């Protein structure tokens, strides 16, 4: 059985491109112009559609896991830091129609794509996309303005490993436009006391993540390890913290992505179909 600690990616299992779309509208208007360099992919058994770069950044399973792990309450204001093409914001908006969501993305092309994705799914009234730098969060949003922050930060240090020549992939994977601390600091700034931040990160960086969360005044409260297979090493970790929370962390059962034959487990199949109940009750103390 294959064992891996590499980042888990979605496979082509019926959620692939359905037709071509081209586009380059402004971030503010999100006009659905056609772009030959994009595909349209299906999410949640076709209930959602998503513009994605054909060769640049494409979302991975970690985004789906984070959307399900986060525990916003009804009517919460949610911030998605480094929203990319908006996939996490899109899923959260679908899973809970009461949420008001803001996605922040530094790359102009990606922010535009996220904006068009909201229009494509008629969610642009509830999801706002801002082109901005999380390192300058004070210029983007008011402090303590969001109840929940979700974050899928780059996993690799600036010059570590193989750096993709594609700019979108490079920024998404490497800390070229913001470090883990930058994202966590921005998240803490946006949260009021008892506000929650949910992060997905590479499992090998767990110690750094926990240390970083506490450094910005957020206490880790829920943790779940993600494994490719039940008997393989963890590849990802999901952590939720509470700003100003008391010490004490709940370790949730591990999540296995695949069964034998590289078939998704029932839990992951439910997530990809948009049919699984979200998350587990959060500890908000």
C-alpha cells in the first residue's frame, strides 16, 4: 500500500472540466468574459461550478477539508485569507446560506477569478472578494470585524524545495507573499475575543503552527490529523483556535482520505458531494 506524506490532491473522479470559459473582468465587477486558459469544474456533484486556471493554481482536497472543518455559527462574518480562486468561500457559502464571507487575495488574476466564481454561482451578494495583502490587513478591514477566519497558507518556506515557474503556483505554495505568521497575525487582528480561526497546514509543520497560533493570542482548541491511508503517516493537519481561549485542546479522530485501491473513504465522498454534516461542535471557551 502506498504511503505518502505529500500534499494530497484531488484526482479526476468526475469533478473535472465541463466546458471552457474565458475571462478577465475587474475584481470589482467580476464580468464573465471568456478565457481560453481556464476550465470550469464541478463541485458538490455539480451543485457548484468553479473557474480554474488550466495550468496554474488549481485547488486541492485540503480546501475541501478546511471548509468542512471550520465551525462558523449561523449568521457569522467569515474571512478567507488567501482565498485564491475562492473555492473555500464558495463551499462555505453553499453549506450555510446565512454566512457573510469576505475573501482576501493578493494576486489580481486570482482575485478576479474568485469574483467571477461568486457570480457564476449567484453568490456575489453574500461573498465579497477583496484584492489585498494580508501583511497589510489593517488597511483592508476593521479589527475584530469577523467571527471566524479560515486560512490555507503556503506550506513551504520562500526558497525551499522546487519552486514552480508558474507565478500562481509559486505564490500559493511558497511564502513569497506572506509567511505563516503573517496569515495568523492577520487572522487574530480580524477576530474579537472568542472568535475562531481554522487552518489547514502540512503535518510536518504542526509544531510551528501551534507555536504560531499561540504567539498571536489564539489558543488551539481542536486538532485533526489527515492521512492518505489509515496506516500511513499524516500529511496534513487541521487546527482550530479561539482568540483568548483557555488552554485545553480536543484531539479529533484521524481522517483517512483513501481506502485500498485509492478509492475515497465514505467521509471524503460525502464531503465532495456536499452531503456530509459540517465539522464537529467547536469549543468556544
